[in-house]
C-alpha cells in the first residue's frame, strides 16, 4: 500500500489524538460514575447521560456564552459541581457548557431560556455605552466647532489688522499727496512744470538706477530719524531734503546745485528762515510742556473737590443711598457668623429706612432684620376709602390698585435694559438666564441696586397722590429661599419687600401680596422667573415643586399673620397665573385647596386670591366654594388673543365697555360663575408691539413677526385690523407719546376708563403696572404724564353709557 501523503498522515494523527481524548473522557466519566457523581454544566446543573462526543476544539472552549436560565428536571440538583479523578484532563466551564448544549439538543431540548433580568442589564449597559459614545462624539463636535470658531475669529482679526494697515497706508499716502500739492501751490509750480520735471528725471535715469536712488533715499531718511532720536530737544523738526518722490528729490538737488547730492551750504536768507522756524518750534514746545504740567494738576484738584462735594452731599444723591444710619452702630456688634450675610447691614447696598440694629430673630423661619419695632396704622389713602384701622368693605367698595411689577422679579418688557445689552447668542431671556450669565456676585450687585432704585419711598407717595387705595407687590419665591442649581439672588429682595410694605402703610395703601414666581415655574413664562417648561405640578419634579410651594406658603403665612400686618396686608395671593390650560385641572384644584387650608391654619384671616388659570370665568362656577373670603383673579388684555387684537379701535372700546362688564357680572353671580371676582392685571395697550412683550427676541402678532420656533404658537401673518393692507406697522404704537395723534390719545383714555368701569362691576382692579423704562401704554406713571390717564383714578370724563364714536372716521389709523 503506498505511503499516505503528508496531509493524509496529518489527518490520521488528528484522528488518533481525538480517539485518545475520547477514551480519556470515557475513563474520567466512568470514574465519576463509580464515585456517585455526574458532570455539571457551566451553571452547576447536572449533565444528562448521552453518547460519547468528541472533545471541543480550542476555539469552541474560548467562545463566550450568555447568562442563561436553565429549566431543571424534577429531582435534579441545581447546586454543587462534578469532581474529577486524579490525573484526568480538566474541562473548562465553557467546554462543558458547549457539551451540555449538544447533549441536550440530542435529547430533544429546544434551547436556552434567557434570564430577562440579564438581557435587561446587557441592554442597559449597551445603552449606557452608546450614550457615552454619543456624548463623546458631541463633545468632540463641540470642540471642533470651537476650534473652527477660534480659527474664524483669528482669521477675522487678521483680516481686520490687514485692512487697518491698508487703510493706514492709504491715509498716509493721501496726506503725503496733500502735502505735496500744498508745497507745489506755495512754490507756484504749474502742471506743465511738474510734468517736465518728471520727464527729465525719467530720461536721465534708467529704472534700475531709479530703484537704487529710492533705496538710498530710504536709508537717508532712516539715518535722519535716528539722528533726531539722539537730540535732547524733541518735537517736530523741519526735514532736510526732498519729498517721497524721487523726481521731486532730484529736482530739488538740481535747484540747489548738485544732482543727486545733499546740500551742504545754505544762503543767508535760508539760514535765517530756518533759525526763525526753530525758535518758533521751541517756543511752542515750551508752552506745551507748561500746559502738560498745569492741566493734570488742575484736574486732580477738581476731582478732589468733586469727591469732597459728593461725600458731603451724599444724602441728597438719589443715585446712591447715603447709608448714614450705619454711623450709629459698630461693625463689632455684628457676630462673625453673620458678617457679609443677609443679616449684616454693613453688607447691604441700601440701609435707608431700615432698622440696622442686628437681630437674628425670625418668624416662620423668615428674618425680621430691618423692621422697626413700632408702626402706625392711623393713615387714610384718600377720602374715598376708610382709614387703615377700619375695615375695607370688599365687594361693596371697589378696589382701585396698581401693581409694582418688574421690581422684585424682573420682567423683560418692563426693564429691557437688563436684556438689550446681550446678544441672541447669550440666551439671556429671563431672570434665571440673566443671573446665570452674570454670575452670583455680579447678579447680586446688579439686582440689589435695582431693588433699591426702581421702587422707592417716593413711589408709594406718587401712587397715593394718583388716588390709588391698594398696591399689588409681585415677588419670586427666591425672596424666601432658593434650591440647589438656582442662580437667583437669594433672600435679598425679602427686606425690600418688607420695606415696601412699610412705605405702603405710611401712605394708607393696603397690600396684595403676590407670589409671582413659584418653584419650577407655574406657567413657563419669563415673569415666573424661568421661561420654558412648566415644572410645577408637572413633569419629573412636579410634586416636589408643589410641596416646595406649600412650604414657602407655610413660612409666608406665619410671618404675615403677625399683628403688624393685619391692617395693611389685607389680600394674600396664592400663586400668579397658574397655566391650567396646560396642567391637570384636578391636580391644581387639589393643590389650591391644600394651600388654602395651610394658610388659614396659620391664622391669615384676610382675602385669599387665586388665579383663573386662563380657563375662562364661566368654568369656575361651583368650584372652591368652602371659603367665603376667596377671590377669583382674572387678567384681561386684548393683545394676546388674535381674535381680539384684530378688532378695530371702536370695536375694542365696545368690547371693553360691554363684553368685560358682562363677564364680570356673570362671574360675580354664583349661579353662573364663581362669585367674588376682580381683575388683577390690565393695561391700555392695543397692540403687542412693545419690545419684549412676547419674550426677548420675539416679534409681534401685529406685524406677523412672532416666531417662537414652534409652529403651533408662532404668528407669522400680520394681525392688525387691515389684514396687512395697508401694511401693519408698530411704528406709531411705539412712538413717543408726544407724537400721538389727538384721536389716538382720546381712544387710549376712553379705553382705560371703559376697563375700570367694567372691572368695578366686580370687586375692582389693579393696573399693570406703575412704572416701566419706556413702555408708556403699560405704565400708569408715564400714562398720566402723557395725558392718556386721569390724574385721579376716580376722575372720569367718559362713560360707557355715552355714544361711542367711530375712531376710524376721526382719523385713527387701524394699521399704524
């Protein structure tokens, strides 16, 4: 028989090795059988008896197996492991698992039943890895964008430098040409003479010779410059030689008697002229030196005198508080633990009208630091309302109040200066992002100065003089506390709130406390503190923020139940404008009832105010009827509704007179509405053209530029009554009031009176707001000054019973 080929010989050797392995395996299994043990798989389960199988290859032993869940047969043990005889080749767990799989398959088993928990764990790990990969990828993209941005900025800077250099070169060239023309004018050269000099110069020298001469001239200029630097006397000196053009230089050399050579001798007239110029320059220089010494000294003395005047007249300076009451106490009176904090008056920007005697006493966990121990309620706002010590008969006498919005919580359209300083890339759109951008220290400094100056003692005097009897004070929850991650200025506005209440008391004004911003934001609008998602009673932290708001009311209601506030804080707001159209109605009602119970438990006996939630007044019939001193608060504007903003001016006036009056009366009747109802906010605005009224960087419904980035909320078609024909424009609405037409002023006045009349069919009203930086139609103070609001709130030169004029015929445009 011929000898096998090498390949065949290799196969025979492989078969022999496998045979020996099988025999070893059989012997090993027999020994285990005699000892009373059987092999187990990778999970510790017994392997079933099966025909002999060849050993696994190395690749099979190394292959991974997933985590599995075995179905045990009755009577089979699921613990322990098989023992092997001494000297037998050990089998790996993976090899046993593979062998187990084949044996079970031959025995008719259908496969593994994977552990769901294991699969879930694997998927979670995979998801986590994918998330980390995407995060790393985004970070890399961000870094790449940053690198591109930096490169682009460097490129722009380089191009700017190049452009500046080119511009400077061109400017120098223009000046040189002007000097040259001036010299020629003085010398009396004509154009023909100049052209002749150029021709003669170019004929005499070749281009290469001219280049050499130019280089030599540059060297001479450099040499002269160096010589000037070595002179003791500095200043403008007359240069010797020609100008920047070689042909002119050559001509001057020829005139002085030596082509191409610098002059070494001058005529007597020339020397006398040069000496005269030199004496003049030295004289001018001396005068300049004297002035350089005298002027700075005079300025320094002036500054010193000015500084002394500021110090001596600090109390008269309305821009910076005098803080003169700090001289009566010592910083040593402040404990080290309180220094620099909210209880340290030396750390306050403004101490005017505060009690600066240190105390750590609190009520409801809120500090009384800054309050005087005595107060006087024997004050009457005006002859139309009772003294503070007497009861205000709510429901019988109308509330005529005004808000001080934009003071203790920032609202962009009221104080646009806080936001216009930033670009759209900064993303500063509310108080949250403003403080995030400024940082803790800068935001504290900025906002405390605002708290001190935007509403002052004179503000409440002016409000009283305008005839008001109530003031609504909006504030954010950060006056009481802040939470992890909050960028708001914590607790500083609290003492200004307390001082404002004392100013109101001094003028006989009753106060409506208004929690304008709740934890998580109750409506997602910028005046709640944070624009965007509603996180109050909604989302992951909805319940947490609901409880936080109750905790805040627990503190507030304990504090304002003190006897000193009984006569002045007569109205207590639960939460401003909860956006119930986007929240679960039942959840809001349950929370509101819980808040009412808590506040009453803490002995607040005044009127409790809750918002209508934008559901419509008619939908509140029969709800929250347990408390007879509960007041429904509705906010009425014609500009945030596309149906109302499109009404012509005469129709808007009719709607204010009749529509809102009918709504107030229906709501006041418990058969058709809730019962006690008032309007807590309204204005004169007939368009939404005011800057930032629809959020920072967002346009208007009026012009059709309100692009919110959301198709469902954007208004990209003009909404003025003319349907953009003629074209809708905000120009006249945003004009200075001095430029208002007589017809427009008349309409604005009547529109205001109509609203006051309608809301007094209920419990009354609060105008929004007292002061703005520039939005006249939103400011009672600016409206009075412009003559579009009455001097006293009860003065009326228009009645809804009068015949309403056609303002279009009076010349009032409907498109502006």
